[in-house]
C-alpha cells in the first residue's frame, strides 16, 4: 500500500488534536489575537491593488480594522481604522479610492494625510482652543512589501519581515517563480464560518483530498511520491515547506483538465514542470507554485468561528498582455477546491461544538504537518508577549501615534 502524501518523518507518532474548546472559546480566541495575530507579520494584499494615491484596502483582524493605502508620497502606509476624535471607523468599505487622497472621518470631518497619518483638519474645534493637531495623528502600523505583497505588523517592536521569514535562505528554491514580477489576474474573497485554525489544519494535509477534492486528486494524486523540501531547505519559526505534489499522467498544469493555456515559467527544470510546490507562512498564508501560475491564499480571523480568506491568482504579466491570455482554468480549479475546503471546515466547526468532542481527537502520523502547526499555536499562546502581563495583554502591541 502506498503511503499517502509520502508518509511521514521517522519518529513521528500519533498525538491528540487541540481540544474542541480551542475552536469555539471566545476567550481563547482573544488570547490568540494578542499573542499571535497582533505580534507577527501579516500579508494583507498585493501592491497592484492600490496603484494610485488614495487607493485603499481595509482588512479585519478580530475587532480591529486596518486601512492599507497608497499614500501621496507614492509609498504604502497602514493605519488603525479609527478616528482620533470620537473613535469612528474611518473607512467602512472593503476598498476604494479616497477623495483627494486624504482620510476624512464620515462623522465630524476630521481629516488626515495619508503618508504619516497627520491630522490636517479638525473643523469642529473652535479657533483659539487649546488644541494641537500635531498631537492627534492616526495610529500607524508597520508596513513592508515583499514579492509584490503588502505586509503589516501591529507590534512596533517586532523584528523585520525578512528576519521573521528567515530570508533569503528559506525562500531560495522559490525564486525561480519570480513572484515579485507576477501580477494578480484574479482576487477572490471568501467568508468561512469556521475557526481560523481549522482552515490551517485542513490545508496542511491532503488525507481528505480523495473524499473532498476529486478534481484535485485526479490532477495531483495524493499517493504519488513527494519531494520534501523541508529536508533540503531551512525553515523559520513561521515559513514552512510542504514540498511538492506530482502531476498525474496527462496533466501539464494544475487545472481541471490539465491542458496548458500559458507558457510555463522559464526557469523551471523538467521536474518542477511536473509538480506543484506548496509553502506556508504561519499563521495565515499558503503558496501554491504551479508550473505556469502561482496561487496564494491568505486568511484573517474575524471572530472565533468566522474567518475571511483572500485568494490571489498570479500570472506572468507578459503572458497576461497577450490577446489569447486566459487564466480562467486556474481560477475555476482553485475556486472549486476552496469552496470544497470551506464546507469541510464548517462541518468540522459544527462538530467541535459537541460535548462528545470536548477532549478533541487524534492526529495520525501522516498529519505531522498539522502536529507542527498545533505546537506553533500552543507555544505562541503559552508565551507571555514582551511587555505583557500574565493575562496576555501585551503592551508591545499598544497603538502608537505616528510612524
């Protein structure tokens, strides 16, 4: 009998899952926000989604909302989506273009510039009042860009994105896909009524693929041999390699029929052209490096049983410029696969609510990637964040004015 997903590393044994309570407890969810989500780098979009001054996206993380925008200086800034006057949410929309490339509160008209978030107008403040606008800029978040993606961090004292990901060593293998040069041919947003950890657990194993993903299993059979890149490349605390899945005979790309519609990436060797490679960035991101496109998923938690997910389909811009370009096969394939996954995760969420599952379940040996992720969550939640107290409230992620 062939081992699904190539088996497992030596020494791995079956172990328990997290208890069911870990997926349904709102108190535990708040602790995860403080100790994981507000203390790590998060991918929130592509730079081409905000091409002009005033173009913006908003992203939720728990009860927080963040504005990510192209500022007037041409760079990218991110701010808490909160007016300094009375706490109003500044931008209730998911995205758009700010009139005049400034942020104007819809409640009382306080207006902020977009590079550093400085307050430039407070129309309801009387002349001569003892009030200094310089003391009330928006609360800024750290922002970096890498490989065409926009990353934010709530913690002003965190290490750089490069140090967090362990670059360049962790990413050396994937440079041949030139992700930073690719462009988004499609972006899709999903609402999933399940805990964020269930989505990560689901993506880190393919034991479910034969039952949940018949199309994916025909394209990349889970019983075929895998290349385990984690044995060849270093990993960081958050950047993880899931290795390759080989294309089935007759398939030349990752799609429903396997028929290539675009040239494959120029720097791939023959073995790469017959595989899709997966990589993860904890706690929220998956890369799928196909021979002729790159598919990326990012997720952000909204509530204990509510997760927002964004899918990005990235293509060579030269291929996209051709009249015959068609990326619909890649979009159709992963949109179908995603919706199958979300249904499975929502069923798991329902089951985790049962008193019968209070103590959780079991992770077998070839769910070893899920085991690693479980330990990441436990280590992070049990760690007291720098500057925080025993209850997990972290002063290190307290909003600060300015950049």
